């Protein structure tokens, strides 16, 4: 089921990126929630591994990146409104 969830979210992200640019802030919120939720579950219910799983490294990069992109998108939309007015 995990792979199916990732596939569906990837399709959603691709559609938003290509066709529905006004939903980009929502996409970045979903990206953050997906990785933050995985982080919380990993902290609450640990997984015994021999090394660092590859997803853990991606989460450490994508959580702050998604917040930065959300802030950048929201600031950009305010500036474009000022220019139009």
C-alpha cells in the first residue's frame, strides 16, 4: 500500500505542477505533512535497521524545503498582487 500511496501523491503533484498552479501552496503543505507524519510515526514506532534508511535522508531535506517553497510561493503571490494593482 505504501507504494500505491506514493504513486497517487506523485500523480497529484505532477498534475498540480503542470495544470493547476494556484494549488501549489496546498501541494507544498501536503509534501510537508507527508514527510512530517512519517517522521512522527518513525519516532513513535521505531524501526530496527542496520543503517539509516534512504527515506530518512529525503525527509530531512524535503521537510524544510517544502516549508521554504511554501513561503516563497506565498510571498511571490503577494508581490504579484501589488504589481497588478
